[in-house]
C-alpha cells in the first residue's frame, strides 16, 4: 500500500512512516474511514518529519498506484511520551452525513436533487445513476445524505432498482447497488497505555441555516474561516411559534457555539 499526505497543495509520501492502517466502511457508517498510526519522533533526525493537521487530505493507493481511498483528517491524537500519531480520516461522504438542510422538492429527478444537494454542501459530483423519474417530498432539517437516499428510494418504488452513494476519487457517484467490498483490515492493533492529547472536528458545526416552520430560510450564521479550513458542516435550526401563532425570535442569541 502507498499513502500520501496532501496539505496546502503539497503532496508527501508517508508510506515509510505508517506503522499500521485500518480501512473500513459499511452501510451503517456510510462514509468510509481510514485509521493510521504514524511514526513520529522529534529527537530522531533520521526519521522524516511530517505535520498532519485537521482537514488535511490522506490518499491511499494499492501497489499499482490505483486509488483506494481519498479522505479528510477529522481526528488526530498522540501520546505525550509516545512515538505514534493516530489519525482518522473520512471520505467526502462525511460532509453529506454531517450537514443538514431544509428544502421542498417537487417533481425533480433523484439525479437532479443529488446535484443540487452536493452543490449546496460543497461536495464534488461524479457519475450519477440516471432514473429519469421525477419525485416529490419535503426534507426538513435532515442531512444531505438522507435527501439523496430519499430521492433514490422514491425512484426505487417505481423501477425496482436499488442505488448506493459512494465516493470515487474525491467525487460522489451514485451507482446501482451491487457487491461492494465492505471492510478490509490491513494490519493488527497495538495498545498504548499513557496520557494522550488530540484534536478532532467530528462534532463541528460551522454554518447554521435558520428557517421558519415551513422550511423557508430566514437567516444564516457562518464561521467563514472554519468553512474555508475544514469544509462545510451545516446544521438547520427551525424557529418556533408562540401559542398565539406569532413567531418567537429564538435566534436572537444563537451562535455557532451552541451546536
């Protein structure tokens, strides 16, 4: 296996630093995940130095340089007195799983809905299974992934075909469902038993869309620097109504930090 780290457009081969790697993904997790243990040592001058930051890209290839995984670092952790850096990266589906939106779709094909959702959430689109079947549904405060699955499920009810979203070379494909490799384990685990420190963005929200009770957007809160550095991770906040039907201004003190 070959592993490369991409940061600010610069690519470095880190294969020689990999102690172990586990590549996994199944239908329950949606986004595929790559977990790496990387050798680090500030005191060993012979060991290449590598600094891996949150939201950097990790790409894994087979020995023929065919890409197997492309993802973004969402978590890193290192023991204070250890020589291993643990890194967790997810493929681009993570942005569809962690970002929400509210929208009403009326007589739109699943492939068009997928393009619209991906455009809104900043996920590149590859090849989408064509259905040609217009579908309609209300999507309120749910994830982008759920919108895509709902659209293709509605098409499935009419044509009997099953579909699966997956990332391919950094772009979202939707394919007719077949036999997909679910889990490949590349090496065994090893335990660490000392204090650790780490960073992660697995619970981050950097943009909040505020809607009324009909799903119409009435406001937006964004941490622009976070979106630029880490990619869009969006939540939807719906304003509530008073008992007399008037709108409460519940977002007057809402901040990104509330999520």
